[in-house]
C-alpha cells in the first residue's frame, strides 16, 4: 500500500471517537516516517476538534424545548392521510396534476423531454425558470421516489406515483445532480 | 429503554408521548449538530425546535429503511441550510484564530468558552456542504452513504467534501 492511499484512508476514517487502524495501515504507518507524522497531525487535529464534542442543552433549555414541542403538537392534530393530502393539494398537487397531464400527452408522442414544453400558470408560479420546469419533469419521469420520500409524506408520494407511473421512461434520463435536487427543494418551497 | 423502532412506530400511530420520548432521545445530538453548523446558540435552539416540529408534521412520510436519527439529521440539515441561505449569514474567520492554532488548553471556564466559540467559528466558517458533511461524519459518525442520502449527493461527493473540509481545518487549526 502506498503513502497516498494510506493518507486517503486516514482522512476518510477520522472521527471524534478516534481512528481504528487495520493491520495493513498500521504496519505502513509504523514503518513510514512521513505517514507517521501525518497520522500524528491528524490525532492532534482530532484532539482540538474534540473541544466541540460535548455541546449539550442545559437542563432548562432541554425542558423548555420539550415543553414547547409538546404544546405545539397538542395544538395540532397529527397529520393523517386526509390532512396530508389536503396540505399536499394546497402546496403542490395542482402543478403536479398539470405536469402529469402534460407528461402523459408527451409520453405518447416522444420518449424524450419535449423541447417545446409549455407550462400552465400554476407551474410557472412555483417553478419560474425553464430549467426548474425541466428538472421537475425529470424528477417525476426518473421516478426518484426515494429522494422525494425524504421530503414528502407517503400520501403525497402515492399521489405522484399514481399519476406518473415511473419506470416507463426511466431508461432515457440521466441522474439528477445534487445541485438540481437542491434547486428543486428550494424552489418547490417544501416545508422540510 | 424502549427500542427506537418501537417508539417510532408508536409515534407514527399518533402516540404523542412516544414522539416526546424521541425528542428527549435526540435533542442533544440535533442541537449540537446545528450549533456546530451555525455557531449561534439561540439560532440552534430555534432550529432544533423547528426540526422536531417538522418531523412530527411529516411522520407519515418517514420511510423505515433509514434510521429515524438519519431522517432527523436530514431535516435538521435542510432547516439549517434554508436558514443560512435566507439570512445570508457568511461566517467570517474568528478573530482569535491564532489562539486556536496554538496548543492551548484553557483552564479557566471563561477562557474555555471563548476557546470553544473560536473552534465553533472555525468549523462554521467552512463552506456549507463541507461543513454539513464534516459535522455528520466527524462528530455524528454517520457513514458516508447515509451522509450522501442526507445531502442528496453521491458517496464520492460526500467523501470529497469531507476531505476538503479536513484539509481546511488542518490549515486553520493545525498551525502548519
């Protein structure tokens, strides 16, 4: 194992709880001055950063926080599927319906995203840029339900999957980049 | 102590006490994560509360393939990111930067707090993505695939962000 790979391994494995060296790495570090110095440097850094290991709430802050949360949830019924659907409808269902309808039409005519895509006023309000509209279509087409599910409740996901039927065209689209995902979450104004 | 999965099931089923027990279990970790992201106690308290309320409102959307704590960190990371972007709060390097670089171990309580704040600001001055990945990996010891899921990125991007963050912190805190 060469020094570069050892250093990469050390960098990837350092956490506040320490670095567990496998035998192979340990042997190299023991026999290589450069890597041993690098390892010591990392241990020193870990010790310094360990100064932030014990951040906690005070007892008062903790009690206050729980009290505030209890009060807030007592005053709001837990969102059941009907409530979620109602909220979902308010926030995003109308544009999704419009996009899905558009999608169904375009899927019959071409397997690719339409270049002459036209959007309804509702979609424009939520996704003002052309890129955003195309990204949203890609997200639906790609059926990236795992990511969506981390942002939306189950009834909303079911709603999307019922409307769009992912998998029909998922072989024609590339993955959405992290930046596009970030753009989507921000521009769709999701609450989480 | 009840199992996390059992508490989560009960909370999803509408048991508010179970949800409160989950808050009690994770409040310190979520608070500490947000503190290290923002370097501001009041902000961290507010965002911790927002995180748990959002989790409660969206319990039905929690998919049990991931751990409940991972899901909470995802919400906390998004809340923090949105807050920082809205407030456009750019973290400047701490004024007592050099002091953190020295092999300095304060004994006095006041000095210890100042030292901790300087460290917090050094971590919080990392670019947002690097800061998030660094906090989740170094302090919360999440696996890179969990971090990638939280970030909506690839595992290799998470590793790269961690390595970059480490490099910057070495430069800032290592005194070399």
